[in-house]
């Protein structure tokens, strides 16, 4: 089973596209040395990013040019 679940994650953002972009950007930040904001059993950056989104540690702002 995937944790956190896709159903939970989609409720935190406005679309699946936003979820993918947000998770990818945060995973790159973690890969580049940013400290994770949640304790995770996983060492995979994408999983950590998704856990941060699920726990509402990550927010986003939709602009005309993309997601910040």
C-alpha cells in the first residue's frame, strides 16, 4: 500500500498535476541538501516530499507562470 495515499494527497492540492510538480520540486530541494521537515522511514526524496505535503508542511502558490 502506498503511504501517504493518493486520495489523501489530492485533497491537499487542487489537482494531480499540482501534486506532481510540487512533489518533484520539493524532492529536488531535498536532493540538493535541504533538511526534510518530517521524520520518515524512507530515504527516497519523493516519498519524503509526499509525506511533507500530506502533513501540510509544504504549501504552494499558483501564479500565471507556474507554481511557487
